[in-house]
C-alpha cells in the first residue's frame, strides 16, 4: 500500500509539473478557418484544399476541376490539380504535375496553358476536361527573368491572341547604387509592359511578340473584359522615394504613395513608368524624382490614367470581371481584385476588393469584399500572416475561388439567398 501511495503521489506531481510546463508554452497559431473570412451578408466561404504549396493563379474547368499554378516546386512539380468527386465542396483528389514553376494558368480552346518565369506552355485537354499531364508544348520562351518581379501572367482575347506581362526587375529604373534614373530607361526594351503573342503558334520567342503597352512596372493581375473587348491590368507601384530624396519625401510618404492602379488598356498605350507615378491623394500623374520631380511637378500628359487608384503597396495580384449569375446583381460585370500585400499606414491588407461597374465603367467607391485572410490584427499583429490572396477564378456555378500563395489554401466563396 505504501508503494502504491508513493507511486500515486509521484504521478500527481508529474502531472502537475507537466501542466505547468504546458501552460507556459506559447499557443500554437492555427491556420485561418473558413468561418474567419469576413464576407458580406448572404455569402459563405469554404476551404476547398490547403497545404498545397505556393498557389498563385488558378482556373476552374467546366466540370469543377481546379488547376492552380505553383511558384515553388511541391514534390518536384509546379501545377496542382484538384477534384471534388463527392460534390461536398472539398477536394478529395489532389495531383501534382508539370516540371516548371510560375504564376499564370488558364484553360483555352481545349488546352491548359501555364506559364513559367520565362515563357508559356500548354497541355492538351480531352472532352472530359482531363489533362495529358505527361506532355506539353511550348508556346513562348526566352522572356527575361532576373529574379525580381519575374512572374509571367497572361490572358487571351477573342481572336486567339495572348497577352503576357513582363515585369521590371528594376523598381524605379535607377542607375544601380544611385538615385539617378536611367536615360533612356533601357529596361523598357524587354520588360515593364505587356507583350502580345499568338495563342496557337508553337515555338515563339520574345522577338516574335509585339509590345502592347509600355510603362507598366509589374502587372500581375491581367484579364480580358468581354463586355468592353479590352485588356485590363492591375499594376504594382514603385517604392522608396525617401532614400535618395529626403528633401522631397518622408518615409511616411514612401509608405503612402504611389497608388496601385487598375488600367484599361489599348494597343500602343503608355502607363508612364518610370517617368511618372500616380499620386492618389493629389489625383495627378507626378514626375518621378529620378527624372527631376519634387513630389509636386506633374508630367505624363500622354500617359493613360488609371480607372481606379488603390492605396500604396497592397500588391494587386489578380483581377477578375464577374460574369456569373449566382451573386447579387450589383456584382454583375464588376471587378474583383486580390491584394497580396498590405499598406503599413492603413494597417490594412491581404483582402479581396470589389469595384462596381455600371455601363462598363467604374461606378462609386471600391469596397473590401472578403477580408481577414491574414488571420491577425495588422494594426497590432500577434503572429505571422496566415494567407495572402493571389489568384481569382470563377467557377461554372458562379462561385468565386481565391488562391493563397502563403498557406497554399484555396477558398470558395458562394452566395445563397
């Protein structure tokens, strides 16, 4: 009996000690739950899959299958295919394929197109929306990749033309190590814009393309608006004004400008980078300090104006015009934008916005549509960001899909009256 009491006492003491140790451990940060995503009344969010890897852009086939492009290899592959066989909204089959990483992916005329950081390839699809995952053809190769802003998102028009973004690796087109702007900015010869290629012609090189628009530093969000029959793109703004120009800009101003912009684009347009930037507070195109500006001088009279100017540094990584019938009428033909970053002054970021359109033009103020992907209070962060919206796609039933390239999660947003 004595040995039993001694053993019980030791067990109780050990249990208490373990409880004390565990209570002193920091709480484990769990991934954002689908119910934590804030959406308007009537909408709901479901996690289709998670832990997929760095899912960038995505596309949904007519049978509901999802294909997402990865910017980093997962099990040696760069594309993930998801299938929901029992139709409960959650993927129960996950397959990886493709030996290249990148950002862009889209279904077009019986093929699955997917981009690397230097070009675009395509896989044949059958009438069941299944992909021949073992073989692909090269459409375009040889696009410049210097590591920074090297994503090659793309989109198609109705005439089988393909438009490919080539972002600039030089944020403000400065002479390296200085605050002086290159004159001319030779980056624009092969980057800082969108190029046009043939969607169905194999083996194209950079020189086979035609520059469709210049002066876009890095347009990761790119789409074709079927109502206006024009190209739309979201461009990342440049940064760091105050480092070489403290006489004109404070660090706070560097955090607040320039605007991230949504542009409607026509062939031959110039958005003005790096000579100008758009100041959303002054609502003006301002001459960059590298080219003689002081934060007030205007310039770029021939450069196009943005359709919408968003706060600085939010990182708009995809744009989608909603054409479905599931959502309320206010969303029809409006634009959703996925923001991949945050604005340090607003303490806001990592959300999906909505821009209402009426008669094919932006109407009224843009609004936050889906929020809290970060999983933390950005004003008083208590841990790491959990999710960063990167890609958008519309499903055959009119649902909106959002891909996250940090947590590797795909969310489905639906509406029910």
